[in-house]
């Protein structure tokens, strides 16, 4: 079977590695990506503080190590009848099965804010810290826009900033965190929210929940349902826009809908995983779980002794706080109520930021690169069952 995996991120690599493990010699995988490199993005929040370095891997090397081929180019259009994909370089690639794993595009969600997209904005955030040290900035508002469901990186930026200021002996800067969530990191349940609320308080960060913020420019925010907030600088996460591939059905924001096994609805022999799908939580660990469901389905179709399993989302997150380490587990649903617990032991291995059944140990096995989070900041790993969010 010829399987074309379009994308160079977490979902694409998890699919490629999983197929190599599940269906060796039964599936020929071609990895198509617009860049030569895969960036380990989750550690970008620690990079401006000198606590970590965002590493990158050559996609060609990663692909060849699992007997896949690599082609440079972005997926532009698909002819599902002819089973051909056209790239940004005009190349036509024939496939038997296509996996759409090309992610989503970040765009600013709050006018006038420093939009932190990842490694590309590390230097901009360093300049913000330099302005703080010089005394030019006396207040920072971290704002989670209403269009963003996955806010963990912004909490990390706020907490690491507070720790940085403390170590610099700077106590005059006011930090505020504004979120549309009813509670901080509400996806993880009550006990996790209580833990995050506590650490924000310990760091002196004022928390404003259940609030939508719009920018009026010049550091002024209008808060809904009411109020205003002024800050010298505003930091926000971007909203994501889907890839909107010609020839594939998508919603108005460019995302594709899938069934529980990852099949794109309305077409044949096309699957999707990761941020390109309509699943509301855009996060690396979720992307790997979607990719695993896709890989098992494809492997079974190719004749491997594998039973397809539907996507059963379990959210796991490692939150860098700058304080003492704590592990939180919260499994929601099933009529058991809030089952979040606190532990001093890691909940997964290797305990890296990207949690993937195949990808995490695959990357951790490359001895030349350390992908573990920095030791100095504390962390709050969290896990929660998101079954209720699976599209039906």
C-alpha cells in the first residue's frame, strides 16, 4: 500500500513511525513536508529564559530511519477520484491512502499583543524581558483569547516570567492573567484548576477568569462582561486556522471532520490527525493519539494483524511553573466525578513534553539531544479523559 503522509509535525511523525511498527513491509510511506526540519516546539516557552533550547531534527533522517521516504513540498490539492496529491512545487504524487497531518496556521487573535507562536517568537519575548529589566515595562497582561482552547503554554510563560523577575530581584512589575475559562486550565478538572490557581497566587500573578478581552490598542483591554485593564505589554496565544486543502471537505475555518478512526468524512481513502482536524483541543499529545488510531486503521487495511481502535482522547500536559514539582492526574467522565490526584511520580515515560506512544521514545532514543524539560522550574503534569469531545 502506498501511503502519503502530508505534514512534518507531531501527527505526521507519529503516523509514520507507527506504520513502520505495525505494518512493516506492507505499507510504503512517503512523508511530504514544506520544511526539511521538525522542531520540538513545546520547550519554546522556556527558551527566552535560558532554561531550554528548542531542538530540531532533519525530517529526511527521521523518515529514512523508519524506512520511509521524504519529499519537500506542501500539500495544495487532492484529487480523491484519481488518488493524486499536488504539492506546492507542482509535483503530483499518487497514493492508495492519504493522511492529512499538515497542522494549522497560527494567526494573531488579539490586536496589539505579542502573539507567542513558538520558537519564532522567542527573540521577541527576550526583548520584552530586556525592557522589563530596563524599567520600561512595569505591567504585563497575559491574555488567553476566546478562540483558543489549549492555553497551557500561556500559563507557562506567565509563571516562568514571574520566576524570572523574582530571580532578577524585580518586584515592581505587575502580572495579570486573563482567561475566558471559568477556572484556570479548566480542561483538567477542579483539583488541577485549584493547583494552578494556587501557584499563580504564590507567584503574585493576578487571575481574572470567565472574561473575554478585546484590545483597544496602546495596552488597553476591554473586558467582557465588564471592566477595563491597562498594561504596558500584552502577551497572547494565536488562534489557529485550518489548512483548507482544495479537493477535501472542510469547515469555514479550514478544518476537516473525521470519524473516530480518523477517516475524513465524505471522501474515500483519506485520513486526518492533529491540528488539521475539527477536534477543539490542539495539542501534541492529542495529535499522537489521533495518529495512532489512523495508523492502526491503515495497517489493518494493508493486511497487518492489527485491530483498529477508535480515537480515545486522554489529555496529558507538563506545565512548567518555576515552583515545586507536582504531578496531577484527572480522569473525567464515567460518572466517577472529579478524580484528580496529586503525585510525586511521573505519569508517563519518558517524561518529556510531547507524549506519544511511538514518537516520544523514538526521539528520546536519539542520544545527542535532551528533550526533557529544564530541571530548575517545577512542573505540573496533568491527564484528563476528553471522550465527550470526540465528534460523533
